[in-house]
């Protein structure tokens, strides 16, 4: 008599297997009439031992894989691989290794035998039947048969689903192949290794499952609605712009693999487009004596305003109030740009950036203007005193006027009167986001003196300059 496995009660895997076989039987019987003679045949085929014996025979027609060939090309023939992700080398890049012990293996081969893989995916006690059989757990073995010898034979055949095929590794003319240089001499053919990339099907399935949840799950729907309504939301909104969908297998996705069939052939491709380059107007004045020479002149709006300004002056406009207003408007636009540029330095860079030796050539008044928070650093008492003395705004006004004169005098007669006018407009700009208001905010943050050039104090400065 054959040895039996002692088990007073049916194991949980046995119940799961019975339910699985009966479910398949009932699905087929439902399609037949009550008096159809095929019902008797189906009942015989779905007897427990009969069905399992047939499954063991058919399991040789399929192979469990984590990396498959057919998604590369449906007509490709060659080697597939089953490598548990936990056994792969750990890399910083995303790959199958990131799945660890939680992954779904795929199955390739005869689509008519894919139900055997579904059998091996049955779960009990937190494990799949395939995992439990691989460990030869008692309840899984008993789930196959009460006969220990029979159970062992069927177990070996079913677990063979994950074993490499006996034939040598091979590729195919329709598969991808590339030569990888292992050595240093690109002219030496012997230093190349031929690689045959495979499709990481287990990883692709995990990505698909997560993207499906992010795109259609209730949590993301709520977050998306809150975003549309402009409301606060505690959750996270997931969005995948420029997402592409690749359909594998056409109308028969099961011909590619089991997991591909479960996804209806849908495979998501994340966008890998290169970024659209947008030139930034924010630059650092490395090895420059002034930010006005290149950084400020190179700003798009500054360049545009200077061109329009020059075009207007080239018409030789009459000396009238309207002309003066037009000139002042151009200068004020340039002052706005100077204020925006300075704000970029204040908001983006940490206090003390001007201490870097790359900026040693930058004029001290411009360091005081663009790096005010340096005054709060230890060992910068002298810088703080110069900032709080507040004579540097007038120096910046002079440098601005010199810069603008230099941009115009090569083509137009610009003298001391215009020079004073440019300086005046810079120093008395008292708009909400203008020069004087910006200085006032900085003064308050640093608890500095209130002596900031304004319209009133500028009149005194101009009088003194005129008298000189």
C-alpha cells in the first residue's frame, strides 16, 4: 500500500484547490443544456485527481517568467527567464529588484494551459500554492494528494514551472540584441559581450497596477476633484502627464503572456521626452565688476526695452513734455527690471553668497545691494556697518545712470542732464514694488537706518550735485 500523508482534516490548500476546480466546472456547465451529453464528459474531466493529473501533464507547455521575450516581438522565439527580484543585485535605478519578495510571476507558452498557473496562484495562509510547494510545506503537499509519493511527483512537475528550460540559452532574429563593450579596446571583437534584452514583465505589471489605482482609484478621484475646486485636501494627487499606452498581442493578448492578458494587453509607458529648455534670466556675476554689464543687459525685457527706447530716440522727437514722459516711461521700465533682478538674488541665494572668491571683482556697492543678508552673518560687522550707512543706494543710482548712458551715447547725444535724470528716477521710484519700497523692506528686516533716498531727500542730493 502506498504511504499516505496523515491529516485528520483537509488542509486549507486542499479546500482552495477543490473550490477552484469546481468553479471551472460550473462555469462550463452553465453554458450547456441540462440534457447535453457533454455534461457527463465534463464531470469526469473535473474529478479532482483527473483534473490535477491533466494539469501536471500540461504544465510542461508553459513556463513561469519574470523577464519574457514575446513582448519584444510576438514572433520571437528564444529564452525567457525566471529570476525572483530579491535575488537581483540592488541598484539605485528603478528595476525589477525594487519589487523584493512581493511580485507576480508571469507565464508564457501554450495559452490553453494558462489555467494551471491560475491554480498555482491560489493562496492560503498568506502564501501562494507555488510558494508553498517550492518549500514542500505539508498542507500544500496534502492539497495535491493523500498519497505522499503521488503528491511529491506532482509537486516536482508543478514547481518545474519556474525552472530553466533544458535547452541552451538562445535568442532570435526578431529579438533585440546589442553588443556591449566589456574591455577598453573598441576595435577588439573579443572584448564585446552580446546582450539580449528581455521585457521585465513582473515589474511592468506592478507599475500597471499602481498607475491604475492612481488614475482611477477613489482616493485619487477625490484629490483630483479637490484640485479642480481649489479646495484643501489631506491626500496626495497623482498625475502622469504625456502617459502613453502600448497594446501587446492585439485581439489575443493571452498569446503574449498571462499577465498581459490580465491587463487586456495594456502596458503603460511613462514619458521619457527630454525637457523643454527655457533659458533662465537669473545669472550669477562670476568674475564680473558689475551686474549691469552682462547680467542686467542680457535680460530679455531689458534688451527689448532698450531696443524700443533707441528706436524712439532715433526719430529725433521734439523737446516737449510728451517726449519727456515717454523717456521716463522707458527708464522706469528698466528700473522695474533692476528691482526684479535684485529680488531674484534676495530670494534665491543664501545670505553671504558674495563671499565666494568668484565674486571678488564685484563692486562693493553692488554686493551691498544684492546680498543684504550677508550683514546678519558672524564676522561681517564691517559689511553690516556699510549697509546700514546707506550711501550705497546713491552709488547704485549712479552706476545705473552710467550704464544707461553707455548704452545710448554711442548713437545719441546724452549729457550730464540725462545722467542726473536717470539717477533721479531710480532713487525716487516709490511704487509698491519699486526701488525705495524694496530698500525699506530690507531696512526693516535688518533694523537699519531710515535714511533711504526718497523723493524729498533726492531733491537735496540733486541740489548738492548741481552746486558741485
